[in-house]
């Protein structure tokens, strides 16, 4: 009877070591990964709102400058400068968002990688 109990205990230990513990670790890694994705989504949303606010301020500043212009030539200058600056700003903002998303992606898979190492 002692051998049966000993064998049963060994089987339980093996099941926990080979199945239960790895599943628990994987579940925790997935929870951590999901938390990073959610946190990252919030960060990206806030950054997009900041950028939209900045773009709106710049657009209103350009409209004020155009409204204060003395002639059509000055209006065209204001408009041209605004479009150039907005184009540059759009590129910088897109790059910033892209880098942020890449960073979030790396951070979100880190818990999953730790689990497999």
C-alpha cells in the first residue's frame, strides 16, 4: 500500500510540474500581457488627443494670421507656411505614434517571452 501511495504522490507531483504549473504560469503571463496592451492603448489614445489639440491650436493660429492679413498675397503666404508646417508636424506625429506602438508591442510580449525562457 505504501508503494501505491508513493506512486500516486509522484504522479501528482509530475502532473503539477508538467501541466498545472506551466498552465498557471502561462495564464499569469497572458494576464500581464493583456494589462500592458490595455495600458498602451490608453497611452496611444492620450497621445492622439494631445496631437489633435496641438493641430487645432496651430490651425486656429493660421486662421487668425490669415484674417489679419493685409492682402491676398499675405493670406497665401500664411496658408502656404501653415500647410508646410502641418505636413512636417504630421510626419513627426506619425513617427511618434509608430514608435509608441512598437514599444507597447515589445512590452506586451515581454511577459510571454519570460514564460518560455
